[in-house]
């Protein structure tokens, strides 16, 4: 059952989400495929890891590391004679049993430290036999060890990691690229650069002794114990130690040349490592970190758990950031110039990774099927910070944008329960279900429990499982222990089952009975029978007029109901015909909804509803009415002082109305409006007029507007108009530079969605090695869309040949984009090269894309 809900609109997304979205397709077609794979369960543990000591030399010239990993462990059962560790593509020269002595706890010991043993300097050691396999090392011990008996094993090895640790360096095409080495262990890539148990439920204390070139700095987890200048070979050694246990995927190493910006919070070191030539942008990016630490410690009822908090910038990072314990790695794509800062800040990413120090680092998900316990709470923490700094309305709209992001994945990619253990690669679970949908679920939980009980439950959970691991039921029980409430029904429908409510709501006022009948139908099972009938606690607000002695006033009555059947009617006392009926006051339930109302009632809601999301909905619903009265109401809102998303929504609706008076209102507002977000809405709306006047206006916007993202919206609008005049302006935009090349990228996004086959040459040129990385990815994606069109004409050979060449490109992101593009084109000639790539690629990011592309092409091949 595809209910059109005008509140769901792609232009309301954060513009960072626009890249692969058709902004002129309010309801994307259903193209969902099942997410399948073998079941995965928490693996058994034969031993408990206590401590990991890495003593490594990093050679960026040879892209090699060498040294030793010393691991202290204790068996769970008697008769422990052998064990395995995860280790991939390592040359192991020796494995020895070290003689040990107990390591005294440091004077600054904190909760979570564990008693371990350290090798005795100069003491004799026992050589052990071992065998290496594809991603394992099997070690035979010298005797049988008893339960709880600690032993320490030293593994001397060398490796050239193909993932887990990355070597960044300049070349002829990118001469200004920095020299860096950085790790990325999540999900299960740490064992490509050190032997370990690469699971979430094995936690250990760690040390990293990193020997690097003398001009470089090396960052790792915990506290810096010592720094040693090695005069004999021009190197420097950094010794880091963390005395709080954490899993292998959170062990970090970042090496490069950095400026160190120092801050603090009540004695806690808060460090930022930024590029020497970009200190101002780096300081701006991280400036609010101390306030965030203090805020989250108070909100979560749990002090910051580590001896420092550091953030470091790196180049070519595969993701936005990574929450390594006490030391977050951040992509340098978050550095903004002054014009980009008009539209963006990256406080959300800074807040997200910081919140992970509690949600994921302090308490870690027991296995990857429980990843929402890490990611959903970190994502919701972005909303908590926004609520704290920007206010209630901004926070409510932000959480609604999370729902929009999730909804697009649900319709165009796949649907799954949030807690889900079927996958080929665990990285497949790092999706919009785990992040944005989970964030919405946490918000609903807060609404259900009330703020006080909600935050007390969080504090209890963090305290109960500090420095340990947990699963979803542990969190549910923690809530029960604080509140007494059994929320099994809530967890069943939102976490263990897939989908969301799809509602049809209607009301009728019964004059004789002075009663209002509200009818609710849950329609989601008409599309997917596996989606449950939801239990939804909902607030209903009824607004009526009351005649006073001087002026008419309004009366607001609020009712709490439980929607829990496929069809349900509710009755409320109502003395007069209502001016407004609001279903789900405050927009607390994330849903699709159709609730027909008159133009007069919607107009009243737009100007009188005290809830921002109610006004946003009203502004969007008015777009269905075409009269001049409606234009007048929307124009007043657009030119007024309401929250920006309400005014932006009014602009979108004026564009849908499409009258000359609507056009005039949009042009006037765009030229006068100071908020770039509202201007984006006006620009989007101009596409609906599809004439030379609209094209000339959009060209004016491109020439004059100071916002990069207003220019992005203009390019997307021009592509949607699609005339020769518009095409010429878009081609000219390819010469415009911008932050992260967002303007150039938007041209290729527009060409792809418009199926503009004339753009092939430009896309080929901008996809080549040496072009800006972001522009390359956009151009490659464009080639995939245009190649699909050329395929119909048997004219895609040039595009397919180029994309096949890109399968061996040096850039991971370019290779991944080429794989997806070849899968989209559907030319089975690419099957052989894709299978070859599948044999050499080891990154899960590429493995999943290759599997999908090959399966798609094999289906086409078999069908012929």
C-alpha cells in the first residue's frame, strides 16, 4: 500500500544526502530487495584476552610494518593446549612463550583496568610451534594450562596490510597529498595489521610502541607513556598505553605530520591534531568538543571514561570518522571553507564520534547483529546536542530527517529488522537501519518513558555494563530495573521486526452527539505481510473555537490513546465543529500518514499549531490546493519569520502549485531571504515552471548566490528542466570550483538523473585519475546511469571499457563506484573483469558491491 505522504520529500533532506537522490521524485518507486546471508551468532570464547602489546616499526616507503605482538590471555577451562588468533597475510618468524611478572597498576588506575602480566626483560622464553592459514594463526602450547592461569605469547611478524592499515602518499597526479599511515579496524579488519581476536566481545588493555620517521607524530589509544628520539636511524618511538579494556577494532594508529592544538576540560586533555597549513579550519571543526564532553557526561549520567580525548584528521578516509577509544579519526573532508560554512558544520559528526566513547567503546555490542546499541545511540546523540545548542524545533526536524534517510533505504535498497544476524559481510549491517532508523526508535523510547526515566535508564545501563559488552535484551532489562516497565512489545515491533506504520486517519464531527469520531487504519501489511500491526501510544489534540464576550478564543483538548489494531475508532467529546484535529501531536511516531483535511483546516494548522512538525506538515499538505487563497497563505509564511523548515516547505508547495503568483512569491523570497536553506527550497521550486524565465532565474542564482548548496539546488533544478539552454548553463558550471567540488558533482548528479547522454565525454574526462576524488565518484556514477541508457542503443562500449579500467584504479572509492556503475549498466561483457576483481579485492566495502554487481549481471546472462 503506497500512501503518498506529502511530508516525505527529498528536498527536505540534509543537502549532504542529495548525491544519489532524485530531488524531483517525492515518492521513489519500490525497488527493495531482501538482505540475506548466513546466520551469524556470537562466537565462543576459549580464553579471555587480558592485554595486547604491539611493538611495531612503520615503513611508509615499503608500506610495511614489522615487530611483535605480545598477547596475555587466560583459558576458561582446564587442559588448554592450543589456541587460534585472527591474522591475515602475515609473515610470522617466531612465536614464543614469554616469562612474565605481574604488572602493577598505575597510580592513576580507573575502573575497568585489569590485572595483567608483563614479559620479564631479558628472561628466557620458550619457542612454540605454529601454523599460519588464510586469516588465522594456530599456536601449540608447551603444556596444558589450567583455567584462569595466565600466559603471555610473543608473535614476531611482518606484513604489508591490504586493509586495516592504510598508507597515504603523494604521486604525480596528486602531488599535494599528505604522507600518512592510519588504521581502520571496524568491522573486522584489525587482524590485517596485528594478530588478535577480531571480535567485539573480546576486550583487552593495550599498548602500542610505534617507531616512525623522526619528523612524524604517532597517535594511539590511552596515555602517552614515553617518546624516544632514535638518533642512530632518524626515527622516533612513541609509547602509548590504555588501561581500560576495549576490542581489537578500536585499536588505532595514526602517523603523519600534524600541528597539535591543545584544549582541556577540568584536567582532561582534549587534543586536536590538524594539518599545519589548515589550523584555523581544524580549530573551528573541533572547537565545541570540551562543551560536548561535559554535556554528554551529564546527559548520560556517566563521566567521560578515558584519560584523554583526541581527534585527528586524515586524508582518503573511507568513512566520515571512526570512534577509536580515546582517539577519534576524522576525514579531512570535514574541513570547511568560509562559503561552505554558510550551509554546514560538522558538529554532528564530532558529537557522534564523541558519544561513541560511551555507546560502543565503554559498552560494546556483543556481536555485530547488536550494532544499533553503538550506532543508534551515537546518531541520536547528534540530536541531543542539536537540541541543547539549537533548540527544540531544530532537534525535532533533525530527527525527522533521520527518518527520511532511513525511508529511502527501506524503499530503494532493502528492509530488515534493526537487530538482524543474516549477512555476508558484517559491514552490511552498518546501514541506515542501524543509524537513522535506530535513532528514531531511541527518540520514541524517550517519548514513551519520559525524559527523566529515559536518561536514568541510560545511566544505569552504562554503569552496569561499563568496560564490558551487552546485547539488546540487556538494555531492555536495564530499563525494567529502573522503571519497572516491561517493554517487550516495543522491542518486538521496532527492533526485532521490520518496517513502520502506514496509517490512514480520518475524523467526523457528530453534531447531535457533540462527539468527534476518529478512525485509524494500519495499512502497512497490504504491502508487506511480515510488518507487524503496531502498538502506538498517540496524543490527539482537538482545537475548537470558544465565543468570548469580546473576541473568539480557541480551546485545546488533549487525549492519549493506544492504536493497536488494524482498524480502530476513537470517540472524544467535542462541543463544536473543530478548527483543527492533530493526530500524533509532536510527531513522536515515525510513520507514513494520509489524513485528509480541508484547505481551511490546514491553513489554520499552518499558522496556529504550536508544534513545528505540525506546521511543516501543513505547509506541505497545502500544495494539493491550487487556489489564490492558498498561494496567499503560503506566501505569507514563506516571507515570514517561522522556523526555516516551515518556510522551506511552503516554498516547495508553491512550486507544486505552479501559478504565476506562486512564481512571483518564490522569486521575491529567494532574492530577499537571508537563510540559505529557505533559498534552496525556492530554487528547487523554480524547476516546476520549465520555461526560459525559470532558466534565466536559476542562472542568476548560480552567478550571485554565495551559498554552494543553493548553487547545487540550482544545478539540479536546471537538469530537471532539461532544455538546451539549461544544458549549456550546466556545462559552464563544470568549470566552477567549490568546497569538495559539490557544484561540479551536482552537475553530474543532474546529468545522471536527466539521462543526458551528451554528458558522456565530460563524465569520462572527470572520472580519470588525477581529478578531484569527489568529482571522480560523481562522474563515475553518472557514467553508470548514462551507460544504462546507451546500452539500449548498443553504444555503451566506450563507457564499459573505461569503467573496466577503473576496476584497477588506485582509489578505493573510485573502484567501488566503477563496480556499482558496471552493475547498473548491465553489460555482461563486464562479468569477467568483475570476477577477476572479486578475486583480488579484500575490502568488505568492495566485496559486497562486487557480489551485487556480479549477481545482477549473471541474472541477465542467464535470462538470455
